């Protein structure tokens, strides 16, 4: 069985002067990411690696999770930024087979759509929401639609 943790980036600034790709996290976003990482740790849901969009807000979110969970820095994949379901599914199908539990840190609507693609579940996915999906497969390459079950869902309640 493979496990996929989907994480939407934490709350970022909407101030003018930043390109979308370069928007930093707000202070509340940094706090939310730390809180959510602590919740994962408390539950024992610690992925082996994180794979993230290289956008500043997403990579910053992944870095907070890495620090709090004692993981190496996230691996970035340029294709995650602004990706839709087919691209995200293709990325997941190429995850390294030696890992059974991987976190993907990305953006909406891609994260929400991916949750629906794998589980048929529709959930509100606010910033820094986390969704753990168990996938009935022994390798990432064979995972396709409706292959998973949502087993954990949480988000900052601020």
C-alpha cells in the first residue's frame, strides 16, 4: 500500500508588487504550517519525503513541514505549479518506488481536484489543509483514478 499526503500551501500575501510565483507566506501562514506539521507528528503521519511546487509560498510551506518533522528539504518539481489533475497524476505515477509514504505540497484547484480524482471525495481545501490518502497499490506507476481512500483530513481552524 502507498500513502499520499496532499498539502495545500499555507496562507500567502496578496500584496501588490509580487509576481504570483514569488508571493511569500504571511506570518499566519507560517504559524499554520507549524501547527499542521505538529498535528501530523502527533498522529504519527510522517512522510518519508516531500515533493513540492517551487513557488515561494509552496516551498516555504514544505520547508516548515520538513523542519518540524525532521525530514530533508523538499524535492521541487516545476510541473506542480499551476498543474491540473492529469499533470499531477502523471507526477505521482513517477514518484520513486522505494518510498511508500510521500507528501505532495501544491496549489488549488489542483490539490482539491486530485483528492476527488483519487477518492471521489469533495472537501473544502483551505490554505494549509492536509489530506491523507491510502492507495491500494504497491507501486506509484499503477495508481489511477478512484484508487484511494481518504483516511485523514485536517486544516487550520483559525
